[in-house]
C-alpha cells in the first residue's frame, strides 16, 4: 500500500508521517517512511538544488524536470522494490505536489506534466492520500518558526519565500484535487493541535488499513 502525505508549507504533514510510521509499527505493519524530493542519495542532491533559496532564477520547466528525475530514481530505487516486498510506503509528498506546485501554481502546461507522469509512474497511483489543510498564513508562520530553529532548513526555504498568492494557489489546487478524487483523498484539518490531527488521521486509517 502507498500512502502519500500532502499539504502546504507548515501543514505538519512530515510530523504526522513520522507519527503514523510509529503507530503502524505498533500494529506490526511493516512500513517505509520516505519523502520527495530527496528519498535517495541522488535525490538528496536534487533536493539541494530545488530548495536552495539562492536559486530564485530557476525556470519552471527546469524545476519540473528535476522533480521528475528525483521521482524516477525514487521509484526505481526505493518505492517499487519495497512495495513488491509487501511493505506499506509512507511518502511525504508525491506526484500530486507536482500537479499543484508546478502545474497549478507555476502554470506549467498540465499536458506536459501528465505526459511525464505517464512515463515516470507507469500507472502507479497512491492508495490513500492524506491532505493536511490549513490557512496559508498559519502554515507559513509555522514553517518559518521551524526554519528559524533548524539551521539545516535555512538552506531549504526557497518555497517558503514565495508570495502569499502562490501559496494560496497551491492550497486551492490541493483542495480541488481532493474534491475531484474523494475515494483517494482524505482532507484533515491541520489547524489544530498535533495530537488532534493525529487522532483524526488514525480514525481515517483504522477503517482502511487495519
């Protein structure tokens, strides 16, 4: 099973992904926690390019192709082999992020994105996508608080520096995807305590995974 975690900056999806991995392990469910970009050693180098705040002049098509390269390596090296072995994969961002960030927010031709996904994914689709939703202002406030406290993340804040309008397009894009695919997407109110978000997530997954 492939479970993906999506949301705007500061939505808490990465934290919840880690908590879910720990919860699944208590249920004796073998799982792998990974992320995009950066789920492989090659992907980590691509991630540094993509998230470097100094790379403000990266063109949308270059950005898109780098994400696709990261995804191709990630699928080949980790996701597909682990799925074949029977593990549950928890992936912090996956192809929906590309559709929203590069397609809707950057306005890259969606036909190009779909064509590339056809090539890279070979039909693979998440079984469950958890969308952690909250207002943009609150998400960015949380994100910058985290970045300030974490020196490593100060080298990965290119997207946090985007305009409010950009992040609003991302949020609305995610909500539109969720509305159009209700059998896969589960929208969770992330504008509450970490504990309450976790409880909401477990309620959803207890009905599906166990």
